[in-house]
C-alpha cells in the first residue's frame, strides 16, 4: 500500500503575524491526533498546554507535551486543533481530518476533499 503524504499549512491563530508553514505531513487514518516535531512548534510559537500520556506503536507509554491551538489548512478546508509534540515529521490523524472533512482516496492513495461535499465541509452532529 505505501505511506500517504500531503502538503498542509500550519499556523498559530493566537499569533497571526507569524508566518504559515507549509509542511509535508504523513497522513494516518489509524492515528487520532495532529503530531508535530518540536522544531515546528517553536517556529509557530505554539505554547505547551499540558503533558499527556500516550501509547506509542510499540505499546510503550510516554508523557509528551500537548500544545495549541494550531490552524490546519488543506485546500479549501480549515481546522483548529491541539497537537502532540513528538516525532521527526508532521502526522495528520483522524481528528483534524474529520474536522476538515477530508479523506484518503482509496484508488489514488492521496488526501482529497470529501467528494460528497466539495465546496464546504460537512459534519454529522447527532
């Protein structure tokens, strides 16, 4: 199958004078959160809100910084989320993907805007 990557923009809505960062992110529908490396958090001026305990892929547990808010943009979609600060690359998980109403197209293995709602994000609230 291979890994799926997408270019997204990250910004700090609390400090709008800071530049947006365009980053290549690993898209992982099996992960929940937005995860960013420490150097991205520093460039955005994102402040740590608290520590969170996470379970990593190998089953180990670790306390990591949780920071935010972060504005995530992909094509004509936007989400505001917190981020786990860890790793060496940006990881886009299911929570920001659902908020932006984007998905991984199964045939092309690319991140796309939901074709059922191309002009405006859709969400089910019930």
